[in-house]
C-alpha cells in the first residue's frame, strides 16, 4: 500500500477508536470514568489530525518517499474489527468491563501497527509521527489497565 492510502486508513482507524471510546464512556454510568474515556476519545481525534498533517507533508514532498510502501493488512483488519465492535455496542448490552478489555486489545494491536510503521518509515518526520502515536497508545494502555 502506498503512504497516502496507509495514512488515510490510519486516520479512519483513529477516528473509529475515538467513536468507540465515546460510546463506552456514555454507557459507563460513572462520570469520572466517562470523563477519562472521553479524554482518550479526544486524544484519538488528535492522532487522526496529526496523521492528516503527515499526509499533507507527504503530498508536499513525495520525492522523499519514492518506492516506499506499507502493508495495510493488519491496519485494515483492525479497522474492520473496530467497526464490527462499534456496531455490536449499538445493538447489544456488552458489559462495561468487557468494552474496556476490548479497547485494551485494540490499543495493544494499534501500538504494534504504529511501531511497525515507525520502523519501516525512514523519513524522519513521519517516523517521529508514528513513534509519537505509539507512545500515545502506550499511555492509553496504562489508563485502560488502571480502569480495568
């Protein structure tokens, strides 16, 4: 997959995860926990915005990335899984703790995706972008483990 398509997929993934955090926050029944989850949702939207800026940077200087491709299989599968989970939240009563555990699973998966991208990408700005996203995932993992 080429970089623009990979970055579009990553934006969609971050946006979907934000929606999941908001949905679980609304169902938490606990205002302090809901606030923490909504904070994570906002951070995911910030990640999506950072990825959009990364794509604009790429579009301005595409020659820096000639011949570079990313394997989108894991990211695409993660996005589809997140969409299915969001749909299941809308149609059933998944216990709150199970929702948190699923979000932890997603964050761990996306940390691996971001880590892989930060290793494969050689252009310094995009490399840093994915390293930063990976650190954000690690932070979210800690928050989720604390809530669980």
